[in-house]
C-alpha cells in the first residue's frame, strides 16, 4: 500500500539519541523533496528523563506533527509503556532489544541499536541504525540515505570518510534487521520536489536569520529555556564591525541595554521566556515612554513562575501586550510556523523602527524546537525599514507632534532627552496635566502606522469563523480542512499581527455571529482581547504543555457548531 504520509515517534531517555534520530529522519526526507516537521518534548533536567520526539514526512505540506503513529521507536521499556497507545491500528514498533522484549507483539521488531552501532566501529551511530530500519519499513531507497549521510558528515576533517562509511554501514544493518522480519507499513509515494530551493530549520534559527536580515546590530541576552539557543546562535553569527553581542547578568540588564542601544541609533534585540519577560516590564515601560525602537522575543513556555520550562503554551499574550503599569499596549507579532518566524522577525524590527518603540515577537516552545522545511526566502523581496532620523539643528522638539516624528541620534543634530517621566517637546520633565494628555494621545496614535499587516481568509461568508493564533495555526488549519471536507459551514481567518490587528480583519470578525479561537492557555486570552474589540469570540483551550491534536480540534469545533445551531433553532 502506498502512503502520502508517515508519522514516527522516537521515545526514550534524554541522551539516547531520541532528538537526533527525529532530526536526522527529517533531514534525509527533505533532501529528497519530501515535506517534514518535527516536534520535541523533554524534561527540564540537563540529561536523562523521559524524552520523545515526533517526525512527520509527507508528499504534501505538513501542517501538524500528526496524531496516530505509523511507527513507534522505543529506546527503553518506559517508552513503550507511555506511548504504545498512540500507535495506529496497523502501526509498527521498533524497539531496543537490549532494553526490553515484546515477543507477543506481531508488528514489533527488536533491534539491539547500540550493539549494531559498535560493530561498525562507531558507537555513536545507534540513531543511524534506527533511520536505516525506518527507511526499510517504507521502502526508501538507499541512495537517498547515502546522500544524506555524506552531506551531514562532510566537514573537512581528516576522518570524514571513515565517519561517513560507518554511518552508512549502521543504516545498512538497520535495514537488514527489518528485511529479515518481513515487516512493512507501505511505500511512501514519490516526493513532489518543488521548483524552488528549500531549507530545514527550527523556529529559533529562523528568528535569528530574520532579525539579521532586518539589520539587528545589537543583541543582549540572558540564558533561559526555550530561548537560549537564540543567544547562542547570535553569539556565533552576529559579531562583526559595528555589531555587538553580549551575555548579560540578568534580564533587567538586557532590557536596559536595549533601551540604551536603541537610543544610540542601533537596532537592538533580546530573547527570553515568561519569567525573564516579567523582569523586563519596567524597561519596556521606559522604551514606550521615551519612544525607543527595540525588539523583545518571548518564546513562551508553561507558567506561571518556573512552571513547565520545557513545554509549550500560549499564556503570555496578556503580559506581553500590557507589560508595564500605566496606559500601554505594545505591538505584538505571533508567528504560526517556522517560515513565519523568519518573516515575523523581519516585521518586528521594521515595526520598531517605523513607530519608534518596543515590539514583541511572541513565539512558543513548540515553534522554537520544531524543525520544518520552508521555501528559501528571496531576500531581495523582503523589505527592510529604518527609522526616520532627524537632521535639524539643536532645539528640535521631537515630542512636540501628534504622531511619529524624526528621531535624533546622539552625536548628531537635534539632541533631546529620552525621559521616563512625562516630558515636554524636547524631553524635559513636566507635570502639566494638558501635556500628559497630549503625550498619551501621541503614544497611542503612533500604533496606527502599524495597521498594514496582512491576513488570511477562506469561506468568508460563513457565520462562524475559526481564528487561531501563533503555533496553533498548523493543527487548526489541518482541522479546518477536514471540517470543510465533511461539509461544515465555517470560515477561516488568521494573522500573525496580533496588535494592532489588520483593521479589515477586525471588521470582518465583528460581523461574525461566532468566532472560535483555539489557544494553548487556561483563560482564553486571545478571545478576551477580541471581545474587548467588539468580537463575539470564545476559546477552545488546552493547557497540557503539548500542541493540539487535529482529531481533538475537529471534535471540539463540531461540538461548538452544534451548540450554536441548537441555540439558534426557531421555536
């Protein structure tokens, strides 16, 4: 039986190659034109603890990591006990025979991963044994795997050839083990290789690349899961003449450094998670008050407090949009895919420069760790904006306007004071009531220059709309497609530009009788925002630390549609 889709879960302990196996399978598949998406979840300890990853390979674009498994790879007994119920009816288990025995399972293949790897002279090749076994299960050609290994391990080292040969041998041993059992789950249909270049990366790397393209030249950050890899990547790749990266001693130091850098004319950025973002509140208020361009990336995790540091959630929306005391409502961009992480980062920097103030890029753990293939962007078609710089003489009244005005740069003409107290036109402190009214209007009016975000719509005439945000986009879109196939009357509306919402999108939602918002938090935070804007919105919530399953979303949306219909029956 031919298949368009393959879902594989790798489960075991941290340090057993669980993550590496998933990423390796995705890399091998995308190099030959397949689409792939990975998902990873693991405990907070540095090494060990139950870990699992999931890779989905398809001839079609992959929207979610998938529900029922075609293959479960168990590195230990606990993995089998925890995950076997997720296996589909015709699914196959590949397990480490050194750790457990499943003699009574018809579709189980025991392989001693570590022993076979050692026999190649490369004890670290156990994950390649697994990939070879999986390739045989779906009749993936060996030359695909050979090419993948050659590309992966050609690094200019004296022993590159030896490493490549041992890994190819390890995959061959995995193939042989499966072939001897005579088990197959059906051949993958040929890939639909696109006529454009693709790249495979995770959300955090995509954010870094987008920020660098947009011109970020100052980065200050403090390590915190799941944002740490952004700091590490920037440390390795950003430093250059007139560009600066610094690991600071706290999130408070990070945000104040950004305010200073933005004041000095730089394009500054940091990345953090919920606990760190909380510490940045006062500095963000200063950035809003003094009108300093800067970008803060919040990679959401489970909360409050330390919460679930290695699980995904969407519970920081309120705290990022309203982070400081007083009248403040920060611009927020929430990407829904790895590709949108790139474009969202570009947009965040552009927004900060355009309206001259802080912008929040709201990602989440599931996106940060997800590897996904995306079209390699044509950078010549991705516009970059720079702030309007004042060229007038000293005495320039920067704040004496009702909207965005040219920003002086220290050392240039038109010096001013970037003051956290209420201020007059040049930035000096004032307590006059009429001045506070004037400046409050100015700060809020500036948001209007950001109302150019695009949005998606389908079946727009339906009275009910499905409106996800952030990382729920993919699973919700897959659920939406299934709902439409079943005859449901429902619209699709989506944007990554959360604040300000595109005005036309907001007006469209106000016309709907009911708006359903899938989101990963307890309170239903985005539907609360929408209701405050005159939209009849209710949330479909989940707060398990894991993404939505498509089948669950379909069921819950259908329940809401039925409830809506029952409530509108004529008596």
